[in-house]
C-alpha cells in the first residue's frame, strides 16, 4: 500500500517540483470578470500579476470541484493506496470542503484531509515534511497526525508595497487605504491561527518594514531542521534587499530559497511584496 500526496495549486509548486516530489497537484480556477483561467496551466504567475496590475476587475479564485478530488480518491482506492491531501486554509478557500465532500463520494476511509491553515509556501513546508515521511515508509495516518501538529508552528510574514490590493480584497477600508497611501504606510501581513490573512503591523518605508519583520522572527526563531523560504510577488528586488538586511543583522538561514507566489495570496498583496516563511522552534 502506497501513500499518495495531493496538494492544490495554492502551494505554488512548479511542474518540475511536483514531479521531483512525486505528488499530485489539483489546480484552482482564477477569474478576471468573465475570463477564466486554470492556475499554473493557462495562466502563469507572471501573466497573473500583469493582469492584476492592468485589469479593472479584481480576480476571484474558485476552489476545485469535489469531482476533481473524487477522481483522485477513487483511483487511489482502486490501487489500494491511501491519500494525504494538504490543502489551502479553509478560512481562505472552500477547497477543504470540496475534498471532504469528495471523500464521502469516493467512500475511501484511507483519505486524510489536512487543512494547512496556511497558503503558498506555508503549505510547501508541510508537503516537504509529508514527502520525507512517505519516503521513510510512514503511513498516511502518521503523516496526517504529524502535519496537524506541525502546522501550528508555520510562520509567514510579508511586507507589502501598497495597501491597494488589501482594500480591493476587502481586508481594509477605502478610507484606511487612502490615508495609508498619503502617509507612505506599508502594511505587514501574516496568516493567523485561524488561517486568515491578517495585518500584523504597519510601517513607513521598506527599511522600517524590514526591521519590524526581523523583530517578529527574532521573537519566534526558525527551527533549523526545516527550510526557510523567502517569497516575492512579481518583482524580486524588495525580497533581495530584505534577505541582505537579515544577514547584516546576523540572521543567516543557510541556502537562500526564494519563490514567487501565485494568485491566491498574490491577489491580496499585489506586486512588489516580499516575506519569509518558516517553521518556528517548539
């Protein structure tokens, strides 16, 4: 009996990374008005941010249908395999709900659904742990239990270049966005314990944002047994400056792993964002 690992496209894996990890990725649907795209299939991250900047319509992300998950679950059942599905936060998407419905359709008790309470590179950290455990011969149940414990230690902090997209996504008011814009305020976001995108700080200018995020990291340091990822949206410039500032402050996390994020979080933060994602010490 093998263990299949399934993720949705909000984990922002490339096709090469998916193949290397021997996992299955089920894509989300992105809509700009009446135009619909399959995330990562007919809409790349680069194309998404161009459209986000130029289109009047704010994009909407739709979760995969239960039928798409059911197909995977039923195939696994026929093959005698168990499944661990590691999915975007249920507070950000209905993907977990779709997978839960699909589990009932497939009538497969060997399906374990993990609500990551995270998104983008936070999911990646959980998937990396799941892949290691699978390759060590652990059961789907053991993997799911370990991930349910680990997900509470995943941290994501990101500095935004603008308040515009938080306002468009309904995270802050139009008035707050206008005041912030005039004052040159740049917000810092996180994903809270409930798996929601939340503003955890505001600073004037990138240098102050760097210092604030460094304080967050120093107060809750990364576990050296896990990778530290740096995220960016559309433009890597701010991300590189942030990494250099971390290193000047004595925070060096080994091999630098930068990844561009996709539509799910990208639509809320816009281009020019940067951040850090890691597993905190116990």
